[in-house]
């Protein structure tokens, strides 16, 4: 139970601080890399790269908000877990099994593999109760 919501399971402070650290790491690493490219490498890019970079840039900015509100922003961390795990399982592993991993995919793999740490830090019970067991917000006004 949390102090603000007695129906939610408690989350140890070490886990909250570890989430803050992960969000800060996301903000700094993506923020400097992605925003640096967007601001200082303005050459024409293909649309797919523009979309990827702007989404990662937005993710970096939202990660700063998550440093302050790590439990409220858990869906952001779960999004990060899902996309990186999807890349590894559906794209990298099959290419690796065929022995045909291109250099750019190898680089992306090393950028994504650290997400394993998040699997151990995310308070999964809290996430489940908060986003699946609790009633959803109403679709329309009561009455």
C-alpha cells in the first residue's frame, strides 16, 4: 500500500531511486546523442530516420519528467522495454542465428541490451495493479 493510494502495493525506495537513475540515464544518453544529431547535423535525412530521431528525442525529454515522477511514468519505461526487447527478439536474434548481422544492427544491439537491467528494477506488481487491476477512468461523465 502506498501513502497516496492505499490500494496500490508499496514500492521500496531503492527501487524508486533506481528507476530515477534509469530515467536520468535515458535522458542524458539519448538527450545528448539524439538532440546533438538533430541540432548539429541538419543534413537531409530520410523520413524514417527523422521519425526515429524525433521520437527518441521526445522520449529523452519525457524521461526528465520521469526522474521526478518515476512511478507515474512507468509506462514510459515499459515502452522502452517493449521496443528494445522486440528489436532483440524479432530482428537481432534471427539475424545472429543466420550469421548475418549487419554492422548497424550490431551497434543497435549493444545500445539495447542494457534494457535487461530494467526488467529487475521495474516494480512489476505495482505496474500490474496500477494499470490492469484498477478501474479505468470513465469514458463519459456520470449522471
